[in-house]
C-alpha cells in the first residue's frame, strides 16, 4: 500500500446478492463508478453475503451479478471482497467493543421487540428499551437455553451526517434508535459493524448508496468514531421509479436485469436511459461509459425522485 500512489477517491459498490440485480442497483453501481472514475479514483466491489447461510441462492445470484456488471461494462479495481469470508476480521473489532465494556447481551426475541418497543422513526427498526441491560444491572439471571444477540451502548447525543445529495441529517442515537445489534443471536456479525470495518480497511473515502440507508448512517458514524476508523463522504441516492413516479415492482419483474437483458442486446440504450433519468442527458440515447465520464456531475442529479424515461 505504501509505495502505491494514493488515489484521490476510493469508492465502492457493495450489493447484497439476495436476488438478481435490478435497475436501481445498477444505477447505484453506475453512480459510484462515475463519481470515482471521473476524478481519477478507484472503485471497489464488495459482495455483502453475510447471510449466505440463510439465503441459499446467494452464490448463484453473485454469479449473475458479476455477469450483469460486466455486461454494463463496469470494471472494478482490486479483488472482489466477500463478507462471508471475513468473520475473523469482524470478530476482532467486536472483541474491541467487548473489552471496552461497550456491548451487552440481549435475549429478547423478535416478537418481544416488536410488541413492546416503539418503531424507529425512519427505517422501522424497533427503538430498544434497554431491558436486557437493566435486567443485568439488577442482577437478574438471563433466560436459559437462549443465545443472545449483542448490542452496543449508544450515547445520548446527536450525530450528524453531511450527505452530498441530501444535506445534513441528524439523529440522537439513544432517542431515535437506541442500542443496536452488532452481532446477531445466530452468531452472524451485523451489517452495521461489517460495513464500517470493510469500508475503513479497504480505504474507502466515498460511499454512494440508496437513500434507504441514510437512516443507518448515524449508527455507522458512531461505530467509526468508537473504533477509531475514518468516516467517508456519503451520497444517498433517491429511489429509481418508472416514468410515472411509481416504485419499480419486483413482483412484475420491472427493472430486473433478466428482463432488461432480454429486451436490449447491449448496454448502450440502458446506460442512456439511466443517464437521462440522472439528468446527465437531456433525452435517452445510446451512450458509452467513457461518454458518461465527461457528462457526470453530482450537481446534475435530481434530489427527490429519479424517474426512468417514458417507455423504457
Ligand atoms: Zn433484550
């Protein structure tokens, strides 16, 4: 690493292969790629397959994903990272939190959590009432025969995200989220921990991803600060919709790469449609990735909804 010139930007695309990619994922990959490459940076690919045991199709979906990205012409720097192979790394950071007394076991079932805690303001995660922490402080024994999840204690204070597209987003972690899970009861390390560790160890300086993840960013910034890891720049992208502003329906296969590739012989018109949706082209026309590199600028992007062109 030391003898290599440090790139000005290191971006990443980090999909979860729980299904075949759809146009919304591809838009995200394209933006992350354009943002890094238009400034002479690098772009990494990470497969977020932590749930491989629970989702048996992840291996197959990953093959399709790599093929779909190649079809679009997106090339990535360095080796592809697989989260499923990195448990030992996550464990070492988990143990740091443990040694510092920042985590505690939570024996609550999903049903218990949803029955008695308030929903998270933004993303439907229940706001935890710390009952397992309070029980332990009272010296009560944990229930027998149940494996705990592990939660990290959060402070009563605001955390701000400065997002390149969405502006400032603030959350009081204790009030708006409360202590969150860093390791699940089945032993799998939680997304929040894995993503923070991976981005930092890969030297990622810029995170481009869907707007639905804006609400978990304060949790990730808290983990970064606590573990002494750098905070990247963030761009959270609005949802991709059809021309009428309707969410692309997974059930109807709208925007699924299988149907997109059945309809279009090559990627040029697909890139053109995405570029028009992103405000990089006045109307959809066949384009190449090098064309888009010179057209790309974050300032051109719509801030609310990104709509595919009529008839696409
Ligand atoms: Zn609990």
